[in-house]
C-alpha cells in the first residue's frame, strides 16, 4: 500500500517537466506606478479620480497595453493606454438597464435574433476620441459630439447545443459592430 | 467562593472534554489528470493518498507514527451544461490496509467569474459501499474562491490563492455526522491546464457529537490536462 502513496507523490515532479513547455503567452499583470509612462500617469492625475488607481499591463501574442482601473462614485472605470502612454479609450461599467431604452432594445433584439437563450454578464460604455475631450468628459461628464460612444456587452449564450461567452461591441445606437469569443478558463481545480 | 468553584469545575470539565478531542497530522498528495473528449465531455482521473505522520489529543498526548492510511483512484466523467457549469458522475475505489471500498459520485459545479476572482459552488452526493458496515450516503456543499495574486485572472506563470470551505453531511445506518473542511492553498499556474497547489487541508468531523476529530493534512495537488 505504501507503494501506491509513493507512486502518487513521486510522479508529480517528474511529469511537470514534460508539460511546462506548452504555455500560451497571454496575461494581465499588476504594474507599479513607477513603470507606467508619465503621460498616462498625468492623464489619470488630471481626471479627478479620488479612489485608488490600480495599474495593469496586458500582453497577448499580438499587442500590449496598459490599463488604469479605479472606482469613482461606486462605478468601475477602466482607462486604456498604449505602451507609450497614449490614451486609447475609457470604459465605464454600467447596468444593462441603465443603457438608453432605444439602444437597449436594439441590442436585446439583436441577441434574441442570434441566440436561443442569453444572459447578460457585464455591460460597459466605451468612450474614445481626443484625449483633451475625454479628459473634459471625465471631469464634468458632458458627452460632446466628438466623443465616439460604444457599448461593450458580455453575454453567456446558447445556440442549439453550443454554449459560449462572447464580448460584443455595439454602436451608440445599438447596432452590432463586432464580437469576440471569450475563452473560459479551465476550472478543473475548482471542480475536483 | 461558590462562583469560583463553579468556574473551576467548568474549566476542569472543559479541559477534560477538550483533551478528548483528537487530531491527526499527515500528507495528502493528489494528482488530477483531465482528458477532454470534445467541447462538452471530459474525463478526470484522480489519485489521492493519505499518509499519517502524527496522532494525538489536544490535552497533550501525541504519538509520532508513520502510517499509510489509504489510496483513492477515481474516474469521473463530466458534461458541460452551461458556459461555466458542469454535471459530473463517476466511480472511486479506495484501498485501505485491510479493506477496499467502492464509491459512486454525482456532482454539480457552477463557477461565477467576478471582477477580481472566481467563485465556484459544488453540490455533490456520493454513496460508499463498505465490506461490513452499511452503505454511507453523503451530501456535500463546497464553496471555493480562486484569487489571482497578480491581475484580475489567473494567467500562466502566476501565483494564486485557492480557499475552500466544505460541509459534508454523512448518513450511515441511521446515524448522522457533520464534517467541515477548510482548505487554504497557494497555487501556481504553469499554463491554464497545468496547475500546482499546496497548503493545508483542515478537516473536523463529529461536529454534532461531543468529541471532535481534527485532521491537518499537508496537501499537494497537481492538475494537468493530457
């Protein structure tokens, strides 16, 4: 019987070396403020956030970016920059029900037409444009005509037998723009 | 004076009760190998052993003893029933020193992804068949969180914390017992399909009875996909 125990204990370290080479490099990681380009830090400092700012780096096989995340008046903000610190967009998490009704109806109709069943997991409004205009928006929440507004919606969907999670982007009127599938992370270690 | 005598009496009694609560310390290595059959079905093979290093009671008596207790081998088939939920069933065979047990397992797992970590609910039942004792039925609920130590998700090359709390209701031949498990582990993700975890697996049973038996396992777990 002891042999069974030692077999279990010993084969673990041996097998690790055979498996670790199959890594796909795509990750999000915390960054120290000192490592963030000054131009991005200055933008955040000027935006008037009062909460703690957390910086993250995002790396995939195709691109890298930097994100500042914070909570302001109970709402989650995510401000994305390129690696040089140039603003890309601002994302603000909102409840789906708070999206203007005509836009919401367009989005719901779209989902009903492409899925048998769906559940909204997360909704965000995305603002992009000139950085000074975005900065002004963050300070006084006035959405000018030069700001490009998009809606990012994450849904769990069912179409026939297929069950997937997607991130959709819709225009400011609720028209479909694009979608990408979200790979669900392995949850074996939570299941067994 | 009367109050002091009562307090003294309670202290002596509680010490005697406490000293009859026993503990066991040992090792608990686990290896879990997953094989995906298609987008919906997968098979998990798991082996786990228990090796006792020390036993004793909380009154101070202890006994260092290197003792093999058991080895489990299980095969569980699971089907994805939602984007992040699954229904599973399988069979486990347990080798003890003088006995072999057979167990059938059914479980439902649901995982919620929150902004900074994941929470998993697992509800399971199992039926264990012993050679002499009556069949044991268990109803279990486990809540697990895996918390990345960098970023908002556990990415390859990163450490994470996995903390779980489970309650097990055991029914056997008309008797009932409640067990609680608390398992804080530190994990490292080599890849999304190759994770290594280690830490403490604390179990206390006989929660509804007078004397409790605590078990402190040094747990090492490895999850891989082939």
